[in-house]
């Protein structure tokens, strides 16, 4: 193997850290997989907002009225999958999510860091509801939205990662490694596995 398991750990978390601050990064948008109330699998893209490599934390933001918020409340164990096209690298991370509403310190701090445009996405109707189009829709979209209304629906999802499945695609030699982490974020174990 040309790369060590320790290097895999470092490089994977470096790629995630970069993605949290670089909209062009391949791991900026990740697929969050949950289970709905009927036991059906659900998946959707989320934006990676913050990474803490020492604690093994990924942070995402969402509308607290969304189905994923309810799904995570019922089943906080989730999987997140990302693919970096340039590197031909798949990262699959599993762990448990904690949810924070607008009253929390975590959500308040995250809200302050958002642009006015991003804040406005939390105002208006709940995700998935039907849109009522009418003649005044274009006029309404130019009106500033109430910041407080958006904040009331803003939630932070903090994923504490406990496993990382690293999969490097290659023309001649695919490589795959499995890493596990303690509750405090320390690397617990790592091993090569069949691709």
C-alpha cells in the first residue's frame, strides 16, 4: 500500500475541513442518509458547514420543519456519503447526530455566521409544502424577509462520527480502509479491507 492508515485519517479529515470553507470542494455537498418513520431509507444532499477534526464532528444546517429533522429526532444514527471527483475518493461516515434549535448557543452562533441570503431560505413555508403561485409572487420575492421568522425555523445538526469508510478508486488497484473513533474523537482502530 502506498499510503498508510494514519495518512488516510489525516488526509480524509483535511479534505473535509477544506470542504467546509470551500464551495468548490468535492466534499462540500454530502449525502445525508436517514430512516423515516415508516422505516424507509431517505437520502438528500446537505451542505457541510463546519468540521472539528479533533472531536470528529461534522456540522450541517437545516429547517426544523423538514422531514429530515423529524427523522433524526426518531433515529439519530445516520450515514453521510461524499465523493471527491478529482481525487476519485469516496468517504462514508457513520455516527450519531445531535440537534440544536434556534434557542441553543450552537444555533445562535451558526446563525450569526450566515449571509442574509442564506438566512432568508429559512423564512416562508415548510420544506416540501406546495407553493401557491399568484400574480404578486414576483413582487413578494423582492420584499425583505423577516430575519426572526427564519431564525425560528433554523436548526443545527452536529454529527459525531464514529466510523469512516475510505474508498479510493483507481484504474488498477482500488483501495479501501475502515477507521473507528472513540467518543472523544481519538482514532481507535484502523485496517485495510477488501474494496
